[in-house]
C-alpha cells in the first residue's frame, strides 16, 4: 500500500510539472550513480579522470560521490558546513579523491543561518524557514559563492555540479547564471515540497536555466531531482 501511495504521488507531481511545461527535453545515453537513496542520473560520455566535479550538500549521503570516483577516477570536491554532516564525514574512511570542505554554497561570501532539522536523526539543515510558525534552533556556518570556491580551488569551469542544499538553490541559481560560470552538467534537487516554497519558484528557476541554454535530460521518480546539460553540440530532439 505504501509503495502504491508513493507511486500515485509521484505520478501526480509528474503530471503537474508536465502541465507547466516541465519535462525531459533531450534524450541522452545516461547512467545512474549512487545507491538507491542517493542516486543521480548523469551523462557519462564526456566525464573522465580529470573532470571537475563539485558536490554541494552532502548531509549523510555520499554514495553518488564515491560512485563517481570509482567509475571515472575523478576527484570530487564535496561541500557541507552543517554540524551533522561535518561530524559524519569525519567519522568515515574516505578515498583521497573525496575532497571535503566544511563550507556551504550561497549567493554571497560570509556566514549564514541554518535551521536545524526537526529530528535528531536527520542531517537536513536548511537556510530557509521550512515550516510556517515554528521556532527552530539555528546554527551559523560559513558559505561562499560558487565563483569564490572556484577561484580558491583554481578552477575555470565545472564539468558536473550537483547541488542539494535544502531550499538554498533558489538564491544560488541566479548568482551562478549572472556570473556566467561555465557548468556543463547541473544536477539539482528542488525543494518546492517545503510548505514555505511554492512550485512557482521552481518553475521560475527552470525557466532561467533554459534561457541560459540548459536542457533537462532526466527527472527522478520523485520529480524533485533534475539533471540539466548545457552543450551547444547537443540539439533538442
């Protein structure tokens, strides 16, 4: 019964996105990286050992990152400033290609308040007020603009950028686009499932990415995770 209810919900969300004009726009040969709880769809054809890969918002899930390292031999620059994630990452025996920094992503350089999750078992700290009329514990953590992180790491482009930052994406996307940062594959989890974030914010973000030349090549079963690509050599079907 639980699986059937999830399927009905997923189908409803997919139909709602489709009615708003959001669907897969380009057909590519894709693969899934990560285990069931942390899987993302990528376009592997042009990824290799020297590809620049950023993974922002680790929480307590890095199966995608480890799979990328195993498949392509690439380094993964991973970022998350929240206490639960930092403690979890420090407790693991991770490969040297997993390069972690305890810093978050925002549209400015400085510190940002993160709301703690309701459950102690969760690592989903968020920079937005996820629930209405609730006084949640906050913690401050360092954040950087994407362009700042790239300058600090000596990168002039990103081959694959994965972002799961619990509602912070709506501020980061405009900054990334206004800064004309060359990102080829962009994997993104939207959070209009939060009571304080309307679907319209996601639709506006998708439209801004389309205007910048990005095309959707995958939408997850839950529909919140989407994979975008920007490549002038790839044409719409």
